[in-house]
C-alpha cells in the first residue's frame, strides 16, 4: 500500500467547552476522490479548516503525503501541495480574472516574494495562467474584474485559483452551492476534468454531485465520521439513513441515486 | 514618604481624569468600531466652552452646560458626518475623525486664539484643603476627585441599573446583535457618541483649569487616550479604568524620580556624563504610554481586560 | 475541451500599444516636463516650490505603497523619511570632514541612496514587530512607534542635534554630472533626477510579483495564505520598501534644505503625508503625485495668503473622505471617463451643477473663515476682497456669507433632485 495522500488520525477540535470535531480518522489514497457529507453543523467546514491549517487542532494529527502538517500555518501547508477552495467565494475582487489566477500561479513557479522581476515578462507565469483559464473555461472573461463576474463564474474562478498552484491534494468546500441545475452539471464536469489525477476531498450538499463524483464517501455527523465507504456501501448503510432521517429529498437520493 | 503620598494622590487624580476622558472613547470604539481621533478635541472643546461660559456666568453653570454642549456637537458630528462615512469602512471613519481633529484645532485657534486662555479654578475652590507634610493640598484637586468618583458612580448606575444601560452593555460586546433585537441602532450610536463626547467635555471642564487650556491640549492628550483604550481592552470599561489608573500613577511616579540611567546602570560601567547615562527616568515619563501601547499590541492584543482582539 | 498542448497565451497580456500608452508614455511625459521646467526660467521661489513638490511626490508615493497598495494605515511614516534624511546629512558631513576614503569620494548627488538604505534598515527593524498585525492595531503600533522615535530624537542630541537639529553643507566632495550643487538650478537637476528615479522605482515595484501580492493581501489576506503566501511576510517586505523610498525622499530633502530637526520624525509630517496621499487618491498610482503637488502648493502659497490654510486643508480632507473617496485622481479620471463615453451630456451637466454648488458654498465658507481669522487676530485688520470692506460687524459680510451658502445649498439640492429624477 502506498503512502496515503492525506492521513488524519484522532483529530479533535474544541471551541471552549464545545467539541466540534471529536476524533476523526481518515486515510486518502493518492488520486482518490473523496466526498464528505453530513447534516448542517456536523463540522465539515471546521474539518477543512483544520486540515488546511486555518485552525489548530486540539488533538490529533494530519499528515500530507506522509509528512506531518499539524499546526503548520496555511501557507506552508499550501506550498507542500495542499490547496483549498471556500464555501463563500473568496476571490480577489478588485483584480481581473486573469490577475486572480496569476496570484495562484506565482508561488508555485518560484516567484514567491520576488521584487526584481516584472510579472509581465514572466513567460511561464503567462503560459500557466492561460492554461488554467482555458481549462476552466474563463479564457474569454480573462479581462473582466472578478467582482463583475456572474455568481457561477465566481465559483469557477474560486476553483481556478485553487488548482492554479498545481497542488496534488485539493479540498473543495461546497463548490456547487447556490448553482442552478445546468450550472451544477457544468461545474461537476469542470471539477472532474480539472482535478484529474489529483487527490480530491469535496464537501457537498448536492447528493447528485456526490454520488457522481466520489470514489468514496465519508459521513460526518456531530464531529464524528459514522461511516466511510463506496457510494453503494454508503447508500445501503442503515446508520447513514438514520442520520439523514427526515430529509426526504436526500433519503430518496440515498435510496435511488441521482434523479 | 512625602513624594510617595503626593505622587499617589496626584497620580490617582490624573488617572481619574484620564479615565473620564477615555471612558467615552471605550464606549464608542467598542460599540461602533470607530477609533475616534478627535476624541481629545472634544476634551479641548469642553475646556474652552467652560472658559467662555464661566466668563459670562460662573463656573458651576459651565460645569453643567459645557459638557452638554460638547455632547450636542458630538451627536451632530455623528449624525451629519460619521454616519455617511460608515459605509466605507472603519479606516474611512478613522480618517474622518483624523480630519475632524485638524478642523477642531484650527477652529479653536480662530475663536480663542493661539495662546493659552486664562481659565481659572473657581474662587470658591481656590484654597488649600489640608496640610500634608508641611505642604498645602489644593481643594480643587479634591474637587476633581469627587467629580470623577461621582461620574464613575453615575456611569456604573446607568450601565447596570437602567434599560438603556443594559442595551449599551449588550452592544459593547455584541455590536451586531443589538440591531437584530429591533433597537434603533443609528440612534443608539448617535446617543453613545454624544454621551462619550460629553464625558470628554466634562474632563475638559474640570481638567482644563487644573492643567492648561491651550490649542495644543488635544494633540497632547489624543494619543494617550488611545493608549488607555487599547491597553484597557475592547469592550471593557473596567479595563479602561485600570489602564488609566496605571498610566496616571506610572507617569506621576516617573516624573518624581530623579535617578538617571547612570545611577541605575552605573554598575555596568555606564558613565553619568555619557548621553545615555544622563537620561533621567523623569524625562522618560512622556514615553511610558507609548511603550505600553506598542508592548500591549504585540504581546497581548486584547488588552488587559478586553473580550476580543482589536 | 481542446488539448492542443503548445498554445500560446501571449494575447492575454495587454497589447504592445496598450503597454506603451499606459506605462511608457506617462514616464516620457514626466521626464519631458521635468526637463522643460528650467527653460521657463523659473524664479527662486518657483525652484524651491518644485523642489519641495519633488520631495513630497516621492514621500507620498512611498506612503501609498502602504496605504493604497498594501491596505496598511500608518501614522508614523515620517520616521523613515526623517531617519533617511538624518543619515544623508551625517553622510554629507562625513564627506565634508573627508576623514575616510569612502566618504571623501562620495558625491553629494548620490546621498539619497544613503537615505534609501537607512530607510530600508529602519523599516526592517521597526517593521518586524509592527507587521505582525494589520488594520487598526497596525495603525496604533505605527502611532506609538512614531511617538517613541520622535521622543528619542529629542533625547539623543549627538545623533539628532536636539531642538536645533543637524545641519550640513551640500557643496562638498566630488561633483557628479558637473553639478556643484550650489545654485538652485543645480539642486533642481538633483531633485528632478531623484523624483524621476523614485517614481519609476515605486511604479516598477507595483509590477513585481511582490507588488501584486501586496494588492492581493490588501484585498483578501485569508485567500493569500492558500496560494502559498504568508500575509505578514508580504506586509513586512512591502513595509521595508515603503521605508526605503521614504528614506530616499528624506535624502533628497537633506540635500535640498541642508538641515533636519527631530520635528521631522514626529506625528505632524506623518499626518501630512497621509493627507497628501488620501486627498490625491490612494486607489490610483498618480493620486499621491497629484496630492503632493496640490498640498505642497497650498502649503507654500496659501499659507502666505491665509493663516487658516490648515483649516482649509482639514475641510478639503474631510470633504474628500465624505464625498469623494477616490480623491482628486478619482475625480479627474471620473471626468475623463465621462468625456470618453459620449452621450453623457446629462452626467456632465450634473457634474457642472455640483461643481457650481460646491464653489458657491465654498465661497461663503471662505468669507466666513477669512472674516473670522482677522477678527480673531485682533489687530483691527479687515478682510477686503475686491475692494469690499468685510468686517465682523459689517452686515454685508453676513449677507454675503449666508447668500453664498444658501445659493450653494440650493444648487446642490437641484443637482441631487435631477440625479434622483434620472435614477
């Protein structure tokens, strides 16, 4: 068995007296597409914040490709090859689409804090930025200010910035939230294509998306993973049904797959 | 012994004045997020208003009227100035009050002139209260003490025993929640801003004749008020009180210490004739507040008693 | 999706023509203006005014690296200007003394380099603790540091010269470019050269990866972390450069005035540079340049004419904060935008209406202030514009004041109603 792309052991997080994440264990194979589902308030976003370094865990450890990243600041974790998107569009609103993606590209191409080069003359950066824009289909909107993009395009840009640095472990936080059906379909195609060959963890509420995209699924309830398995296993798991009891739409999806 | 007792008394009085001046800013800053650069300018206005009113009538009428007038000016500034800048964020608000401080300074210079005005302690209080170690202690200082303690008690009563006070307390720690509870937030802001300015004005009325009333008094006090608020911590009047006392005592004591660096670090070979050795603790007194400010922000950003980081 | 692997994305970058128009031409224009000024045979006053403008342009631009481009509000930027200036003056005196081979061969013309280095050093030392925080805490730390440095300035006479400051003589050492640095014309070339270099340098900085990430950090420090950058590190590096260019301006000032006092480290010049940058417009690169030119002009011309110039400055600043956050540059570019897009006649009319309203109300305000200032001085002097006699007790004064205010107010109301009618 190869080194897991991401390995979480006994992860806990308390906010004051409240235990939000209480002992999560999870191993991801390289190239795996893993979805995390669970009811609102289960701690999905907190889990992402813990993995990506925004929060420090109270206990437990996170390893990225075998290396300990617990307690490291986000930018260091990012440089080690883990990138994430946000639930609310978190882009550079005053910049153009192209500049947004360029921000994502710069560090990975070794131009960190350099103050002796003109960004306009960096061939590689131009090339990589263009490739990413093309890949996500924003090439024709490259010169628009990011703030003026329609919502769905802002979400796409969010993903573009996330993958621009070439990280091989990608965390997407509800990438299709608030999208219409057709927009969602396009977004799923985009995610599949943009994260090909990468390890992906996705938090998603849309069960259609989850069952289409994921190789494996984990169900997070009250800060604990109650089940992990292939989509079929999850669909058949009685505990999962129990956790989702009352939510008829999702019950249906769990029972019969995407409509 | 004498120096210690006198320093203690004077330090407490200075601390109380500082607190009176800063309590308004703590209220404003915690609730509205506005670090009012012009706060000390309202303190100055209080002193000048009192000087003019006392000139026409007497000190006691000025004591009541001047803070009220300053409060009205403050409320007007909030309503017609600050409120329209609010949408552009806290930095814009900070800049607005920064410009306002410039403006008030200049207007004061035009109306009252560039030199200090002769704002005097009222005759009724212009006598030595008691004798201490052979030195006389002026009654006016005791009066300052009484007014400050009275204000402290009134503030405590309003905040803890009235409905308006409870709303304000809630707004101090959870500024966003108050609006959701259906209170008229703009009006609360305006009243708090006005009341905060009135407190600064009161400090000006009783401090202006104790210290000096001149156009530079705002610039001198302004940064120190910030220090009290920041060191005390966001949302905490108790913290502001502690910080004001601490500052008042430290500064007063430092002024009383004649020792130089050479006296203290002489054992390290620091000579009294060298530049560094010649510096006395007393001459460092004005720097103490800013040292505290920088240290607190770096080491404990929430201040002494603050409930959240700046 | 296509998979043509070797596609070029050159077309995404701005075209050559755009680059030349937006980046090259403005600097050529600047250079030409700087070269042409001496041919108009300016007076000594004009020369000293342009020198002050040049210094302030670099200073304000360096300040805007923090406020406009980095989102860092500083109340202590004069510290770096002052320390750079002091360093340059001490270097000037070392050239004069001629005790070391290095300094005796160092031309005075190159002293801003010393200012740059010391400004950067000061930025590196002071920025280390300051840049761990941003927003209001950063502003407060900068305020505290400025007070401390200014106080230290008065305390250490051997370095800062006490109240009297440190003086120097610029006509020493080897000449560069055949400039003796004596006559104002020579000093002009020195100022012009360094104004150009400073402006170019600061502009170039905005084009670097660090400059771009500084803007990204200003807008969204959280996101920056997830593209591999430490926001504090970005701020720290930007802070060092801002300090360096402020030091450069300080070096220019040292050569121009041949004196520095501890006053130059204090909150007053720090506040002034904030006003320059903000009034000019912090969102535009050219904003601080406009602000520096305008305020320097006001400072030297208006302060001769009216004692209340600081009051006018405060009013201008507040008006900008309240009604035109884009500053002077924002207004200028806004107008250009209106002209460029045809069919905006109504817009233009409204702007003119607003301008007239502001001008009327402002006239009333000026009369009020000027009448009041003269009354306040108590020398019996009276404001007499255009042969009018406007005393504090002349009814005409008050009729004019109220009249102008009223007219201005009504005009602004009309303009606003029009706007609402169209909206």
